[in-house]
């Protein structure tokens, strides 16, 4: 009975993969569009100092998620994916969610209270603003603490829905709330341009999002023969993986957010606002491959649980090529047209001149970190936390001092340069380390077919285009050029990826055949 259950679940998972990837891209696309539209309005109404506070809040949340998530959200994702392959474990899923849920809310209460109590110190000794008074800063930081408490369990509930592969549902509610958050935030600031009012709106949306996501997760969980209850034994059985993820998250902070924490102290809010703007753009690009990883992780976890090695290898290589095809043309085009796109976006030449050098380096680092994403996801599916931990530990020992030194000398550009250099080194060494233990014979295939050919193809095309296109194109020509360059690079990159090329040509053949049959049918009807 259990084997039959596993077969049905694996078949359903394979059917869900494409749907989940599409749903994740829709959710990401809506978030990207709303962010790109809303941020210039935020800067207009709040000023660059006010937007610096938004960047500080994002950094604060990153600190807490890195240090005090305790690996619960990733662990819940993985465990629910594994539970779904077993009718016996399936019965424990509600207990697992309730156990982690209680722990998460208690952590959120502690963190929110800590931020509120520290608000006077943060406003006085950490934040440097020439336009916002100290009492207002204190009240804003207190609001940040309340939002922290309310929003803290959101990643846990989202991780649970991802593990259950309810990504269409999750992205539907996330998209609606992203639109409401962005459009509502702009309208609120339109009538009352105040940083305090902006964060009050964020609090309202956070309450709504957490409540809806929590409700959807509990309704999506399989039925149980008992009421859900706190079960410490379940935490112990997942403790080793969760502990590894906790240690990894603790040190991973210095890869992704150490630069922002350092610069929030070194720079005043104006120049930190410029850096925050560059990281806002980069954060959106960094998420391009996340729809693939979010759909891939529970699939890999299920295949590892059932020990289906051949299916695992095929999915691993195909996903790696999907990431290459997704990330290289988009981010590469953004690097080539960084100056023109940021000027169109901000409509401010001074902001553009400050942001472009930082953003271009961050974009390069994003390419490197995304390309090694599938090997990292593979380690998590196996419950092997050491590679991610070692990389994060090295970041703590090397990247943090490097960021500090470069930042003191070159400010935001120095921090971005340190981040890009570290991620390039990670791309070179991390996959080699992973393949020493997992899928030992597949490293050459990954380097050449999955990453090498697509990277070389897109790089050659983009370098040629960079030298050919004038820097002073009118805005409408820039837009057409960006679209053309992206589509051309994307098409060539698809053709250079072996597994994706076959799927693309097959799909194109089917579309051509349907069009021909439809045209032939119409001609017969007319005749």
C-alpha cells in the first residue's frame, strides 16, 4: 500500500513540476513589475533618506531570518515533501506544522519586542539622517518591531505550502497581496507622504498576508486521525538537518546582507539610500531562478526519498539548464543596458550616476550565485547541510573583512565588488565540492552542457552588442533595443542548452504543425 502511495505521489509531482514553475514565474513577475513601478514613487514621496529607512528595515529582517530562523522553514518544506510520499508519515504532518508554528510565533514575539526596546538606541546611535528627526526615527523603528512580530511566521507557512507543492495557490495569494501592498502604498503616500504612514500600511498588509497564508496551509494539509499538537519528538528527528540549516543561515547572512549592515553604519541615509536602490534592483534579478528552485526542491526531496537515481540525474541537469537559460540573458542584458534602464526608471541623472556602478557589479554577482543554485538545492534535498555551511563560514571569514575594507575605501562600489568576487569564487569551487559526494560522475556534464555552453554563448553575444550599441540612444530606441537583445540572446542560449534545445524545438514543431493544419483546414472551408 505504501509503495502504491509513493508511485502515485511521484507521478503527481512530475505532473505538477511545470505548473509550479509557471506559477512561480507569474508570482515573481508580478512582484518585479509592482516593485519597479512603486519604488520611484516611494523615492518621490519619501525622499532618498526615507527610502534608506526602507532599506534598513529590509536589512533588519534579513539579519533575523539569517540568525534566528533555525532552519525551520526549509526543514518544513523538505519534511512535508517527504511525508507526502508515505501514507504513514502523512498522518504526522499537522503535528509537525503545529510544533514549528508555536516555536516560530514565540521567536517572533521575542524579536519584535527586542526591536521595540532597542528603538531609542537605534534611532540615536545607528541611523544617521539629516532630514528625519530622532523622535520620528524612534517611532518608525518601533513600528518595524511590531511588523517583525506579525510577519515572522510568514516564511514558515510559505515553506509548508511549497513542500505540499501548492505553489499555484501560494502564488495566487502572494500576487494579490503584492499588488495591494504596492498600489496601496503609493496611494497612501500620495495623500499623506510620511514614512510613518508608509510603515503603518506595511503593518496592515503583513497582518493580512500572514493570516491568509496560515489559513491556506492548514486547509491544504492532509487529514489526520487526531487534533494537531506540539510534539517535541518531531523536532528531534529533524534536528540535525535544522541545526545545519541554522548554522548555514547564521553565516549566510554575511554573503547576502553583510554589506548592507556595514554600509548602514558607515554611510549616511542618503548614500545608503543609493545603495539600497541598487540592491532593490539586484534582489529582483536574484529571484529570477527562484521559481525553478522552489518547484525543484520538493521534487528532488521526493526522488531522494524513493532513491530514483536516474530520474534524479535527469531532473538535475534539466533544472540546471533551465536556470542558465533563465538567468544569463536577463541579467546579462541588464548589465549591458544598466545606465539607460536605471535612468528611465528613476528619471534622475544624479541617482543614476550613483547607482549604476554599484548595480552592475551586483548583477554580475547575481549571475554567479544563481548558476550554482541547483547543486545547492541538491544538497538540501539529500539533507546534507555541510556544503552550504562551509561556504557561509568562508564568507564570514573572508567576505566580511573584504567588504569592510573595500567599503571604507570605495563605499558602495567596494562592497558590491567584494560580493561579486566572492560569488565568482563560490561558482568555481562549490559545485566541485558537492559532486565529490553526490552524483559523482555528473560534474563534467554540469560544467560543460548545463552551464558552460549557455554562459559562453550569451557572453559572446552580449559583449559584441555592448561595443556596437551607442550609449546615447533615445528612450524609445533603448526599450526596443533591450527587448531585441534579450530575445536574441535568449533564443541563442536556449539553442546552446542540449536538453532545453530539444524541448524548445519539439514545442516549436508542434506549434508549426498546428498552425499548418489550422491554415489547411481554413483553406478547405473557404474552398
